[in-house]
C-alpha cells in the first residue's frame, strides 16, 4: 500500500506572506490519504489549504512533522524527486514549447528517450481529447484546453500523488463541469491518488471520495461528502457547506428545545446537554398534505410562506416558524399549491433532525 | 481599407526617412571635395576619406575587431553577473537592498570620468591598464546597469510558480534554469545585450584612459578626427561606426531568430 | 551577489597582473647607460624593439606620414617597429604619465611623445621625462643649431636635452586671394580692414591655442615689440598697465567682427569651417602649410593664400621626448634620430606628406641636401621658406600666456 500520510505537519508564518493574507499558522495536521483516493481540501481562501498542499509537494518547508508515502519518508526529499505532480490554477504551460513537448517534459526529466516520451505524450493527449493539438504552441489553445494539457502533463509520468490547486477556478462555469467529469474519468482510469484544493463545495462534493473542511489552519471535519452534508460536526462546517436551517436551542434531560420554543423533540441519549443547534437540511422538510403519510417518528411544524424562488427543478421556499426562518426545497407541483403569506405544515423525520453542540 | 493602406505606407516611409536623414549629410560630407557654403551638395566628390579609413594605414579593421571583441566579452560577463543580480533584486527582500540597487544603477547617473580616474590608479597598480581585460572590466560599470534593469523586468513577469511547476515535473535546479527561466529571460537578455554592446562600442573616455592607447577601438580612432576638424574623415568614421553598430545588432537579431526557428524546427520534427 | 562580483573581478585582476608582467624589462642601470654610451651600442640594443609613439591623431596626413613614410623605413633600416598611438589631445598624454608616476608604473608603454610648450613645462616640472638624451643623437649633433633660441627654449622653458626638436611652426594668416586682394599686414591695417569689411574677420575664443597666439601678435604690435617680454612676467611691475593698449585694441575691433563680436568661434576647427564655407574672409593657422594641404583636400578654395605680418609672426618648435618609464628607450632614441634626418625632414616638409617646417638648420646641410629641401613644392598657398624665416618672432613664455588668457576673458569676453 502506498498511502499518503501527513503526520503532525505544522507551519508558522511569522509575517504575513502576502499583504492580503493575514499572518496565520497551520496547526499540526494528521491525515492519511489512501492509494487511489480522491481527497479534497475545502475551505475559504486563506484557510491554509494551499499551504498544506505545498507542504505535501515540498515547495514549502514544514516546521515540524513528516510526509510519508507507503513506507518511504519523503520529508527531506526535494520536490523534484518526490514523483508527485501538480496542477496549478494557471495552466503554466511553458510558452516556448509545443503542447507535446510540454506534456513530455516530466518524462524528459526522467531521461526517457525522445521517441518513447513523445509517444507517451501523444497517448496522454488522446486521453484528454487533444490528440490533434500536439504540435501547437500553448498560446494557440483556449483556457480549458490549456488546463487539459496541464492535466495530461501532470499525469504522463505516473505520479504517485497528483496535487491540484484550484485547477478549474479560472474557467467558465460550464467548462468547469466538463473538466470535473474529465478529471473523474481519468482519475478512475489511472487510479491515481489525488489531493485537491478548492473553495467550491460543489466541486469538492462531486469529485471527492473524502473531503477535509479547513478553517484557520486546521481541519474542522474529514469525511465523505454525504457524511459532511448530513452529519456536520459543527455549525461552522454546516454553514460553510451552505446549510441554512440552523436553529439555536438547548439540550436538557434528553430533549432539544429551540430558543423560541417552536422545536421540541427527544434526542439520543448520547447527545450532550447544553447549548446546541438543530440542523435541518432543506430537502428533509416535507409538506404535509391530505394524502401524505403520517410519520411514525418525527416532528411537525407550522410556518408562514415568506418567499418562493424557483431554483432549477425545484422551489426553494422560505418559511418563518416562530422566530426561526427556514428554507425548504419543494417540488414544483407542491409549490404550485402555495402562495406567499399562506400558513403551511411541514414534517421532518426524526432521523433527519441533527443536533450539534459546538 | 484603402486609405488605411495609404497611411501605413506613408508612415513607414516617414519613419524610414527620419531614420536615414541624419546619414545623408554624413555620406555627402565623407565624399566631399571642396564643399563650400552656400552649396547644398558638394561640387565634386572624392574618396580620400574613405580611402584613408578603409584602406590606409589607419588600422581601422583591427580597431573594429577590438571594439567588437571587447563589446562581446563585456556583454557575456554582464549576462553572467546580471542574471543572478536581477534574480536577487526582484525575488528577495533583504537588508540594504536599496543600497545594492543604488550601487548597481549609480553609473547611469554618475558621469564615467568621475569613477574612471580612481579606476585608472587602481588598475595601474594591478597591472590592468593597457590590457583588453582592463578595458573590459572598466566597461562593465556603464553597461551593467542596463543589463540588470532589462533582466529585472523579465524576472518581474516570471512568477515563481513556473519554476515550482517545473520542479513538480521533476526538473532539478539546472534544468529549471535552462529550460524554464532562461527562455523567459531571453528577450530581456537580448534587449540588455543590445544596450550593453552599443554602450561598450561608444565608450571613448574609459577605453582611452584604461587602455592608455594600447587598446585601440574604433572610438579611439574616431575621436581625434571629430574634435580635430577633418569633417570628411570624421564623417566616414562615424558612418563606419554606425554601420558596425547596426550590423552587430542585426547579427544578434538573426541569431535570435535562428534560435527560435531551430526550436520550432526541432519541435516540428519530433 | 556582491561577493560574486567582487570575487570575479579580483580573480581576473590576479590572473591578469600575473601575465602582464613584462618579461624583458630593462634594468635601471642598462637604461641609464644609454645616456652615456656610444651610438652604435644604442643602435644595437634598439634592434627588435617595438616603439609606441603617442601623438595627436586627428590628421590623416600626419598619420600617413608616420605610418607610411617613417615606420617602414625604421623597420627596414633599424629593425625598430614604430607603432603610432592616436591621441585626442596632448594634454591626455601628460595626465596619463602623472597617474603612472603616482602609481609607480615602471614599464610604461609610451616610448615617444610629441609635445611642446605648456605640456613640456608640466612634464618637466613633474619629472615625467626620462633624461637629457638629445645630445646622444647623431642627427641632432650634425644638423641642429643647438644654440638657436627656438631650439634651446620651448616657450621660454629651457629644454636641457629632455626633448629633441622635430619641426617648426610659424603663425600665418589665411585668406582668399579672390575675395580680398590686399590683406592687412599689421594690426593698424587690420583695424581699418575690419571696419571696411564688417563680419569678415574673427579669431578663435581664448584659450584656443591659435586664438591665443593671435592675441600675442596684438600684444607685440600695440605695446611696443616683443623684446620687453623676454623676462619672467613677475619682474615687470606695471604689466597690467602695459597690457591695456592690447585690450583697448581688441575691444575696438570687436563690433566689426563676425556676428558683431557677440560670440567667437570656440576653436580653430570651427573658424576654419567658417572660412571653408565662405562665411569669413580670413582665418589663421600656426601651421604655415596647413592652408596648402586644405587646398589639396579641396576644403579650402584654390585661391587661398597665406601671409605674415610686416612686423613678423610668432614661431615655435615642437619636440619629441621620451617619458620616464619608457620600456624601449634605445628604440625611441633611434626612431627620434631617424625622424630628424634630412631625408625625413625633407619628406615632412612636403605638403603631400605633412607640410611641417623643418627643425634642422639649412646651413648645416650639404649642398645636395639643401637642394632637395628647397626643391620641395610647398604649394601656392604656402609662403617660401625664406619669407617665413625672415619674419619670425620668438614666443612668449607660458606665464605671460596664462595672464593673457585670463585677461582676455575678463576684458574682452566680459559682455
């Protein structure tokens, strides 16, 4: 097994490295990324995700800690000898070389002979759908094509780990999705370990096997997309993932009670007492109609429709219940029966009620 | 479309004229025999000046060779010094950086004869006067600032990411420099080299004092005629000087183009 | 980076100084012997030497005379290689030597230098010249009138054998015969002439060498002759008063000069240009044959002639010398001796070569040699040797020249 292990890596900046980045430090980080896994670092800008990536790459020197791959300690190995590859936000194709030569660059560095490396480069270009572009120069390519070449260049030498630093953030949204699909496909095909940095949660969700949510130089939570979304450990994670229905309240003797009293239900015995928050995903709330089944366990709430917004394929409906404002997703048919100002009933299954205490 | 073409042609013609206009009086004067006021062109022409400059005992060709040799060595040393200097000045911040910059760029502002007197005494003690090497060293001070400046501008547009990228693809320090940094710096190096060559070629005072007459460049031959008042020979020398400078720059340009063509040819073949 | 530059230059400096050390340096004793040994010994040790001659390089005629007449003969007859080094200004030679003396450079590359007047005085005062060598040269002993004042003194400074006479110069005025038939032959006539021909005359602004010489003629003619100034300037107590008529004269002609006297040409070269282009009618030269050679070059009109004042014009001698640190002294002596030979001097006299007046005394030549020299076609623009010789005035010493040049700026250029 050649898992990538990050052991107690930490880095302190004494001075802000750039004017727009405040001084910060990367707290000791431990992480194991399995071989062939697609792992994303998700967080707002300045959270240290790029620094962590560069520490793994060896482009930055850690103050402490070690980087291992399999049973090999890479901490003191210079970047160029780690056999990692990296794709940056800009494609950084060498402008004075053809696309082919760019792709073959890594092989040239490994002293692969010319014939072989060019044939490999062409193969790789075919994989990214640019087989006929080999003899062009980078400035003759579009942004998306350039980034595809960059991807081909990174993969051609069979890197042990592919590091990607927001590789698609400079592209148009439509193109971004196309690139995601391409990346997913290629990652499966080459079974390469990927460490991917992004601030775009959709991107992270759609690509990753596991995601680490980062803030201020530390991991808030590591898990699969589903785990993070359904079971965020903190309100911070939840709000970063875009969960809007966060209701403050209190857990006491087995009950959660919201501050305004509109929510009250029994919680698991494992839930700690004290100030807590209830998190409800928008799609977990269902409209109660005459023919809807009654829930065996769950709660029902009354609310007034405040706003309805069409949101590709479904309606996002804002409701005020007590002092809380909730957003729920309803189908078009359901929404058609509603209008602003109407009082409606919503029910939530017990298992969808997620209580966290920060 | 048509008026645009007309403007284009007349503009090019204007530029051409402006560039060659100053040479016309020089050509006339170098060929003049009895050019008296108020005649606009000389009554009769004579090749006396050109005969002296090109075929006489004047040592012109040797001086051209020495001039070019010095300019070439100066420029090569300048490149070797300026690349690391520009790298350090652009990419690092260190204590006393402004002072280093001030020292490197000082020769642009301070007239050369101020420094050259002190240099002369030092070089005399070191035995460097009257040698080409001494002249080459002395030429470094007025030329280096331009080379550093040109390469600094190239470095400013070269993000460290490029080298990081090459590094991640397995390139060691040498490969990173030759395959990534150098091609990017090349236009700056060529600009700096052109300036360095031109400035070196036109140095009179420094060459004269440090070379002490034993290093005879074209400007050493040219100067006594300019101030001595033989306009025909001074003009012929000036034209030869301009020709030498233009040919050198042209040669540099051809070399560069060849380099790029070769690069393209190699990549196309592959 | 600073370190690397420093190291690189230090390294270069070391390697260079190591290889630039002269291998066949003469010992001090050997060179001093040259001042006493017999000529044959000197000629023998000169064999194979390379001699660098530092001289003003702004005239193709002079350059060609050295490169194509003198150098090949030296090579053939004496196996001495003469290498001419062009200079922009003889003053530069002196500055170089001062630096070399200060730095203690003993193996200098200047073997022969061409100087006179002020440069000689500076060189002599600073011990920049080798020693009293001219008495060792056969041609000096045979053909030079050693006691003539213009040979024994250089602008009032005793020569003492430190330099050997190479040629003579005499001040002449240059005019176009077609434009002015009767040029002024005295300062009084000149004053009248400029009134009749306003804007046609001027002289180079002092301290130009020739402009300064023109003013000295004014001094001689307006203050009662040259004889009174053959003593140090300090010993004339009322000098300022004596100079007054000269300033008055110069100011009186000023309004009638070129551009109404508001400005003067900055150099003789500029004044010659004005004459060549016909803007002014008279120019001047301290080289009596220059006009002829400019006619040959086509720069001056064919009808150009020269003239001297009835009261005579200044003349001086220019010399060749050997610097204190010359590396080829024997070769330099042989070369200088050769350049003083009747053949070389006769060739030098010809305007095709140079047109420089001979330094040797005609009376000391054999009749054949005299004939050869007289046969030289000086060109229509040049006066005959006899006419020049009969109208010679001695130069002033440099202390006067300094006073005059400063005074001119104060009294004449003041406006």
